[in-house]
C-alpha cells in the first residue's frame, strides 16, 4: 500500500474495530457545521503543500485535523476536488487510522486504561464512574464538547494503576470517588 511507509514513520495505529462507526455525522450535523467552517485554513494548507499527491495524504489529513480539530466532511470533500484525490481513498485513510476523527471532539481528551494491571485494580469501576460523570459512553463527546472519552489498551504506567490521562496529564491510583475531582480541574 502506498501509505505503509508513511504510516510506519509516524507510528500510526490502525483502528481496532473497523465495523464500529461512532464518528459519522448526520446530514443535519454536516449542514450545520458546513455553514460555520472557514475554508481559509484548508486553502493555506493546500497552498503550502502544493502540489499534493497521494503520498501526501496522511500529512495533509494531519494538518487539516490540526487546523479544525477534526476532519469536517465538507472541507475534506473540497480538498478532494481541489487535489483530484478520490474521496473514497481520502475517507478510507481517515477512517482506517485511529488518529483521525470525522466529528468534533471535546476540548479535553480523557483516556482510561483498560489493560490488565488497571483491570485487576478496579479500572472497570473507574470507567463506569467516568461514563456516569460525563454522561457519555466510551468513544463519546459530552454535549458541551468539554470532554471526549476513550479507553485504551494500555497507557504504559502500570505502577499507577488504575490510571487515566486527561490531555497530557496522567492521574494514577484513580478510584471512582476521585473521578469528579479530577474532571473539575479541566473546566
């Protein structure tokens, strides 16, 4: 595949659940979002990367996501037209890699470890407490777009189990009772 060398160089992680799609927007969401999006950042990215070829696809998507916080459908379709990259290829890459998101994300990203050490030390109870406190399940974003909640296989800090990350901050030895206090720090 054309993108395999690029994917290895940036250490991308393929999505683990190809059939599970929680990041598709309804037509109403797409229409509402398209009205408020400024195409200028995308046009600047295209100008800076000119000429854009298929081998530039992952860096292009990364820059678009950095500019908008996610990959807005209308912006991506406009980029496809301007670059003559097939939309099927662009959306195929965007939906394959875990790092790309097709819906708006929260200001803060919460990652909760579900690895073995966290699991045996009460990680499932922490996940349930986060879901209750946030009012969303794994993969969801709060209505106010303050938080996006994900679980991950391992955060690599087993000695802190159970552990969660909020943005780049690690919180270790978390119990369900500590969840609200942790989240309150990110208002």
